[in-house]
């Protein structure tokens, strides 16, 4: 069962042209550059805009057919927009109560649970006008969830927040996703956000769906813009091997031949982990460096070398490196590539400066 979409709509010179089936669980990111059609797609799914002769079906319920269109308010959707759209004359509690009285279903999380997940319990008596940008966004998400929707749609919910507020919100959203029993569609152009939150990704360009799949496989596809943009990197799955308490480090395994050392984390041995290795943090050596302060040096094979297409980055190349079953990306200069005479199939050593833990997921193995 899934969210089936067949949406074709002309907006001025722009054509939205989407036929797909999205998963009905987990977080699906709708990603793409500005103007690619992310918001237009979300609005059509919500029924705020209608694509003539389109089709929207959610887990067997017809939201739009050729003959009939279900109004937005009858679709059971939780909506969170860039601007939180809260009622300024009500307190936080008043805004939540408004939603609670208009629930789609009686079954769903309680006000206490939702406030706890979004860390807004201390704010309940505050006026909306006295909230920070991040607080406002958390209240808007809580309000959407208290209607007990069957799906949550979020359009760039972190837009307008400064870096530290954005990171704090990402922590909250990441833990929220673990509690939610409903699917989430999350619009963002930030790969950083998506790598923290999404299970599944659809990538739009000029109103067309250019790729779809799980985050791990899409992050290292050289035919997609994701791997070339600033902030690009590989999402990897790993498993915790052991902790070195003296040095406060943890060892994690990508597979039987490749281990990494990271700052100590609290996860138990065997915990499945998701990691992010930024392409700019990977350098390539022809021989294993003997005296380096960088601990993570892994033998791998050059799988593919791709030239950046954008003129501003043409001094740089993206190189995909194969471990056993997984890949990392390296952004290096074209000059270095020529100097080292790098070629596809060549065995090299990747030196990895920083490994970021995205999250812990799945059962302990
Ligand atoms: N009502 C409209 N009339 C004409 N053109 C429109 C209309 N709504 C959207 N567009 C155009 O459709 C295209 C897609 O817009 P949309 O807002 O869906 O993109 P987006 O990917 O969400 O962009 P951003 O990341 O900047 O929010 C844009 O070129 C936009 O100008």
C-alpha cells in the first residue's frame, strides 16, 4: 500500500509531470533545486491545488480521480508550512486545543506525548508572539500532529532558522520520526537535512521526477546532482564494534574489511548505525600514509570519476570509491586527479578526515 500519484499540471511556463508510488511509512524527502516543483507537488497531494485529470490515492483511499476530488480537509493530512501559520491571538496551549478539537481520528498521540516529543511542554502558557522561530515551528508541528492525521506533509519546516536553531530542530525531528506511526513527506533542498531524516528520497528537476530510492543508494549516484553539490557526501550503514574508553573513541565496521574510528558514542556493541562522510573530507593516496594524524585510512577501488558540470566547480571532480558493497565520494581537484593519474579500477587508499554519525537505527545485531 502506498501513496499513488499521477499529477500533470501546467503553471505558467512550468510543467509538473509526476507518476510515482511513494512508500506509506517512514520519512520520504521531496528534494530538488529551487523551482523544481517540490511545493507544487506537495500542494497537489494535499488538494490545495488540483492537477486536472490527475490521480492521488493514499493507501487505497481515492483522494483524486478523474471524476471526483476529495477536499483537503477530508484527506486527514497534517500540514506544516515554512511560515508556521499559528493563531497569534491564542497561547501555545490554545493553538493545540484548537487542533485537538478538530481531530480526524480519535486514535493517536495525546497532547502530553506530542508536547514531550517536540519539547514544548514549558511553552504551553506562552503567547505565540513571544516564541522564537524554532519554538514556533515546533508548535506548528505539534498542532498538525494533534489532529491525528494519517500522513504529515512538511514544506521546508526549517526555512528561516539560523544554523544552531536548525541543528536543534533536526535533533527534535529525528527523534520525532522514531515515534510517529504515520508516513511523512518532507520537502527540502538541503541534502544535510535529508541525510539526517529521510528513509526514501525523490528527486525533482524542472517538474520531473529524475530519481527515486533509498538515501544510501541515491547519495553516491554520480549521474545525480546530489553527489556534486556543496555538502555532498555518502550515507553509509555500519555497525558498532567496540569502545575505547581510555581514548573516548568507538570503532565501527562498514563491512568485514573496513573499520572506522569515531568519537565515542553511547550505542551498544552491535548497534546498527547510519553515517555521513562528506566528499570534501575524503582525500586519495596512492600508498597507505604511514605517519598521518588522520586515523581513518581505508583501502578501496576507484569505481567512477565524474567531472562537475557547473562552471563554478569545474576545478573539482567527484570520485566514487568502492568499499565492498558501499561507496564513499571524494571531491578533489582536477589537477590532483591528473597529477596522480587516477583511473577507474585503480586500488587506492582513502583518507577520511571526519565521519558524522547520522543516527542509530534498527535492532542491535
Ligand atoms: N500559480 C503559479 N503560476 C505560475 N507559475 C507558478 C505558480 N506556482 C508555481 N509556479 C512556478 O512553478 C515552478 C515550481 O515552483 P515550486 O514552488 O513548486 O518550486 P520549489 O521546488 O518548491 O521551489 P523552492 O525550493 O524555491 O520553494 C516555479 O518556476 C514557479 O515559479
